[in-house]
């Protein structure tokens, strides 16, 4: 297991490294901490900025990650709500700044990429452990049975509430951490260290079940059954992995069906979301809202209605289509692809799909499991949420895509064996195990 908390480098590089490490470590915490570390990193970078470093910010990979923000700027030209457009600028500014800062520190993140990711993964393990501790302490305080842990009181948003993160976005952070620790396990030679890593993976998987995010769980299954076998294994080992994945899936499914809270969250709620004809207390399902939104988008399909207009456009759409629950609660599109169509039209959607497609192609070309995981996570989350309108969604997209794309050049030259292919993109002088 790599020691991510201790590096040997110049003082300036150490300060930069610990800033970036803390930024990743704080991702599974309230946005306040991520924002604070990011501001400190920005100030430190500006103080030590050199003229020759500036050329790195024009790297096409940086521009690809930033592209959606440029679309936001462009769509402001024809908006009818300039004030809200400026608020959207502020919300999405990290898509511009995070890739830029990472580009300025590109030699550093190339050198210490593995340590940064390892530190992030163990931070997720620690946060999930603390959250389970809070749940168990609450159950003990109120003298409840242990099985109460899987009731609605302690799953989904109620589980992630102490750290102030939306359950879906917390879940995608955990899926990324699972993949990182899985790669570390393949690289690790010491049995004792492997046990620790597998324990960490187990804690994260339990956390994912507790959060019960359909998008994250589906993403993890896609990665486990498609990308891991294709990228990391061949022959009998691939078959053994698929069998192991199937057993874990069956165990997880059995756990879900044993408890009504989990079953309702993952299956019954999904059915009501996609059933257009089923009558429930909430009469407008998610598909109802998407169907109504698609009719609205047809009014301005090319460039959309402009940045900052989604809320007012959706309110009119919901009211006209008698989706009063969505109207009263001022719900957004709950779909990043539809959100982009509303604000920026087919132009904005095409830019977003290009960024995701480019990243997926790079992951396939370099057999980069973590990058493929991030693409799958962003796509699945974008189907159910306005991913790039949420702080943690923006941080996840900008930080992970910038980090992984900026280190892809080193990955293509790696000489690690097949089990270590997912651990590429590290300079030779830095230990990867």
C-alpha cells in the first residue's frame, strides 16, 4: 500500500501536492471544505506561477473538460434571464478553473497520481465508516433493533445527510473509490495489505447499498461485468472474475430483497419513476417530466432558450402539462442531457457528448479502467440528475476527468503487466505499490 501522506520533493511541490491531496480527500465531505482547499490551492498556484507553465493550460484535453463551461458562456448571449445566467457561471466556474490548475501542476499530478487517488479512496472509506458509526449510535440510543439500519430512516439521503452531500453524488464518489482500491489490490503483493484493501472495498460496497443510488449501482455493475474483464483479464481469469462478480451481485440482491426499505428504494421507486400510467400519490413520474420537457425543447432545438432559463421554462412546462407536484416543488429537468437541450440546445448537448465520447475512446485505447468508470458514472448520473448544476457533480467531472486525461500520455508508455494496466500513468521513479 502506497504512503500517500509522505512524499520526498521540493517544499513548493510538497505544498502543492498536499493541497491537491486535501482537495481530493475533502470531496466526500461538505462542499465548504472542497471550496476552502480549492481557494487555497489557487492562491498558492498564483504565487508560484511561472511563465513557461502557462502553455499547459492550452492543452486540448484541458479545453475538452472545460468545453461545457464555454457553452454556458455562449448561451448567455441570447438568455432572457441574465441574472440567473451569472449565477450559473459561478456554479460552473470550477469546470474552467479545476482543469486549468491541474494543467499548471501537470508534472506533479503525473508523478503522484497514484498517491492522490489512493488518498481519496481511503478518505471515502473513512467517511463511510464514520457514517455507519453515526447510524449504529443512533440505533443504540433509541434502543432499536439492528435490522432497523435498512429502514427508510437510515438509507439514501438520510445516510449521507451528516456530510451534507446528495446521496447520488456521494454514491458516484464511492464507486470511483471502489475501482481505485480494486486496482490497488491487483498491484499489491503483501497478503496483509490485500486484506486491508479488500476490507476497504467491502465497507464502500456496504455504503453503496445503504445509499441505494440506482445510477451508481447500475454503473458499478456495468464496470464490473464489461470493463474490468475487457481491460484487466483474459481467459480463465476473466471467467473467474465474472463468477466472483455474479456471486457478489447475488449476495447484494439477496440483502436488498430481505429488507423492505432497500427493496422499495431500489425497485418499487424505480417502477413508479418509469411507469407513465401507474397512479401514485405523486401523479407525475420522472418519465412524465421528461416527456413534457422534450415537447418544450422542440420550440428551440438548435441553441435552446439560453443559460439560466431552465427554471422558468420548466415551471411553464409543468403547469401547462398539469404536472403540479413538479411545478409546486420547482423541480429541474432531473436529466443533464435535457437540461443542456433546454439551455443550449443541440449545440450544448453535442459538446457534452463529444467530451464524454472522447474520454471513453481514450479509456479504451489505454485500457484505463478508472477513466471508463468515470465516463459511465457521469452518463448514468446525467440520466437521472442535473449533474453539472450540482457542486459535487461539477467537482467530480472536472477533477477526475482533468486528472485522468492529463496523465494519459504517461499511461500509453507504461510497461506494466496485464494485472497492472489499470495502474498506468505514473512516472517510473515513483513506486506504484
